[in-house]
C-alpha cells in the first residue's frame, strides 16, 4: 500500500492547463465558461457515447487518450457513458460500414433530444487522405453524415486528443 | 525443393524478410496431405484467402499459408472456374473455419465443410454476388446500390433448465470496436460464448484492387490502427520480394525501432486497461500517462503519434538524428524504471492478483490446436516469436543481429498474459537502446519499380502476433490482390475457449488481456 501511495504522490497532478491542451489564447476562460454553461443547462456533466461505426481503431486510441491525466476530459465535465440513452452527444468514427449502419441509426434514435453528433476522423468526416482510401463502396455508406445528421467534424488521421477536445467544445458551443 | 517430405514443389522467396517458401498444386488431396504434415510437425495455419484468376485465363486460386518451425510455406491451389470447391481444412486446423467462410463470402470458392454460415456478409449484398470476383470489381457502381437487409445468424443454442443467453453488441459499453458476443450462461457461469464479427467490414481487400504500391502502403497502414507499423512492414516485405528490391540496412533497423515502439505503446495501454478492468484505476492512470509520453515522443521525433505512413516499400521516410536517438535512450531508461515500480505494485496487490490468476486459461495444447501466435501463444509456454532464433530458423534482419529473447509464461491465464506483456516491454526497451547505439549509416530508401504479375508474401511479428500480407500485382504492375492477415483470426476462437470456465464479469478482463483486433479481421 505504501509504495502505491508514494507513487501517487510522486506522480502529482499532470493535467495540463487548457491553454497547453487547447493551444489558443483566451481558451481557459472559454472552457471555464463552457463548464459553467454545461452545468447551467444540464445541471451535470455533458455525457458522450462513443460509437465506432467502422474505424480502424486509430481514432479510438486517441479518444482513450482524452481521459488520460494530461487531457483529463472527465475532470473538465465531459463524461463517457455506456448507453446512448444516457448521452447528450454521440462521438462517431467511420467510415460507416453497411454492417454498422443499422446499429448507428438505432443508437442515434435512442439518444434523447436535443442531441449533438460529432464525426471523428478523416473517414468519418469524408475528407483528407483517408477518405480517398475509405470512400463509399459496396460495404460502406461513407462519412457519418450520410447516415445521421452531423453537427461538428473533427478531421485527422487520427485526430489528436487536442483536436478532439476542440471539436467537442465547438459542438457544445453551437447550442 | 520439398518441404516436410510432401509432394508439393517449393521455391524460397528472395529478399530481406522472414523465411518464406512458395509452392503450388492443382490437387486438393496434395494440399490436404501437406496440411496434415504441417499439423504433425506442430505447425499451424497462418492465413487463407482466395483470388479470381479467370481474367488471366485460369479459374480461381486458393492461397494457404502454413507456419512451421523453419518459417512459412504458401501453397496455392488452382481451382476450376466452374464449381470451385476445395477440401475443408477446419478438421485439421479448426481456426481455418472462419477464414474459409470469409473466402466464400468474398470470392465465392467453397469447401465441402459442414459450417456454411456466412461470415463477413451480413445483409449488405446478396449471397450470389462476390465482391472480389473480377466481374464484380468492374461492374458499374460496384455493388453500392444493394439494399442493406437485416440478417439473421444461426448461433449455436444451448438448452436445459436455467440456461439463457446474453447478447452483447455490436456496440459495446466502452470505447471499443463493434462486434457481437452471444453468451450462453447458467446464473453467472459462462457455458459457451459465440462471436459474430464482420461489423467493421469496409471492403478493404476490394479497395486495394488497381492501386499502385504507394497508395496500397497507405491503406495497409489503416487496417488496424494499433498495428500500423507491423502491417506497413509486412506489406513492404511483400512488395520488395515481388519487385526484387532489398531495403538498406538503416531502413530495416528504423523499421524495427518503430515496430518495437508500437509494441511498447500497446502493451502500456493494455496493462493500464487490465488494471482498470479489475477496478484498479491507479493502474490505468499510471500507464496511460506513460503511454501519452511515449506517443508524444513519437510525434516529435517520427512525425506521427502512431507512426502511420513512415514505413514504405523500399525503406522508410523518416530519419533519426543522433540527438533524437539520445532522447529515445533516455526515455527508455525512464519508462523502464517506472514500469518496474508499477509492476511491483501490480504483483503485490492481492485484489488485482485474485482477478488475474487462474482467469481465462488457455493451455499450450489448445494454443497449438488453434494455431495461435504471438503474445497469446507465448503466455501458454509456447516459445514462438518471429524475432527470435530457434533451431532451424533465422529471424529476418535486423533481428538476426539483436538476439531477441522471447518472453513466455506457462500458466496461460490473464496473469500470464500480463507477465508476458511486462517482460516484452523490458525486452523491447533493451532492443530500442541497442538499436539507438548500433543504427547503421546509409540510405533510407531505395526506389521500387513495380514488376508486372509478380507476387510476394510478408510476415512480421507484430505486438499481437504474426501479421501476414500477401501481394499479387497485375500485368500493368498495379495491385491485383492484397490479403492482409491479422493474428486475431486465430486468437478470437481461443477467447471463446478461455471464458468457458469463468463467470460473465470476468469476460472484459479476459478480453482485454488479448485485446484483439476487429477491424483487422473484418477487413
């Protein structure tokens, strides 16, 4: 037990100030304001359901990273949940495969209104190099917007955790 | 030359890759006899796929890659254009079952086996249309207009008092890829697990057709994002063998350096997640922090957090300066110290060990039966690592100069896979330090001029196990067929066995201890 506690204290708090993570002037106040707004509107954290509708798992690795101590998304009032019924936002990676099309539609329909959809990655957004590789074919419907309405796009192959944070914030701001 | 005293004639593939022999036959019986000989020699089925050769004046062709002590043997079986039927190999190698069903769905060549359920085809295209047949590829619209129909799947059902099913997926509770698991349980006890995959099927093999080698390299790096270096390297080996090119020594060592960094990144992430799945959040926090540091250095020195598109046919596109190599060595020292300290905490934590020990057991006999490779096989005590010397086998450069020590553990449970992952981190850290001081000078890349109608096969020991890429060029030197094979094909069925004696809440832990790829097998 003592080595464990010692390690926790030695590691300290690693969470970066949002300036470093979001890399734009005045963003810290912006994030604080958004946190307040999210709390005002919802009275709780913004909840996110991630749906992998056909990615290569690259985007998922970066979405995992959002919850590490450096980015600490959950500590900033954004929580990943297990059911779309508990979610305010769907974070969808693509290209949407035909075999996942129905499951994605069901997840979307299960998410209570008003809901936000963020498309993640070049395949999910239909842009960049990866889109040329993964555009529509017999097995895929193409980008997320071909299946459900998308509010914000986060391109990248895969997008960095910082870009993902910016995208999630941008989606919240739209409301 | 002959292999294993069988009739099929083989030739050794040239190039810098792992030892590969290539042979062909027109007799299904010869293939069957060779498969039995491989099985007797404690070998395994390593990959299986089909191709349409009708536009070249042939019929269809089945390609089987077998692994045995000395390396890999790729056997092609020519099949007639009418009624292309080949002998069922799943009686010898049970894990051939899903590969054969996928091959039927994609190319339309069939076995006489009993299990004829579709595998990759759900309801997105009709059962008499085959995406990889030459006429489908050149069809207007290429099958985009088919209605996406709901599909049913015949799961094996268990009866009896108190037995019931728990369907899980395709969307899982966490941030993971989609797939369906059907548990048959009594109370908490798992009687049977059956997987249904294919949800990630995005027609990757179809997309390769007609690409040039450079575009194919980008696509192959996105088959499974966590193994991008392993796939890119295996593809490069196949392309280099096909085009008779040898990459420069510096490029080979930089490839190995990236592959080992990929291995460590994945082990770090999974060791953290394994702690978390046993309600030990401390482990997740600590390991995810180490992984983030690791990925950030990748981005700084190699230009991409996961090192996508750094390995290309002919060599690599990124170089490391002496100062960068020093930073890698420093990071290895730091991470090594930290991982050792956290391992001591893991090992002494009674709650964690209680969950890890005796959970999800696979023994060595089952591992051989299911043709397992990689960390999953080594955690049953099998000494099988493509990077290591063994009697009769020389690893490919640069591993032949590094003296890699395989990490094994005979227990076969989650604890064994955790131990193997820890030991592989230590070994890969040692390799990184050694490569940083012994990186040869010279070119990074040689030109690869595409050779029409050439073929090649690449085998690379990725962090999950053997990643195999088969490549075939057309008469203009563009890609006619690429088949990427993920080790998860064989390990997924092992997971069905591993959970059988355990309870439902242990499943996430057992699953994470393997952390298999969905995208890599759904293609």
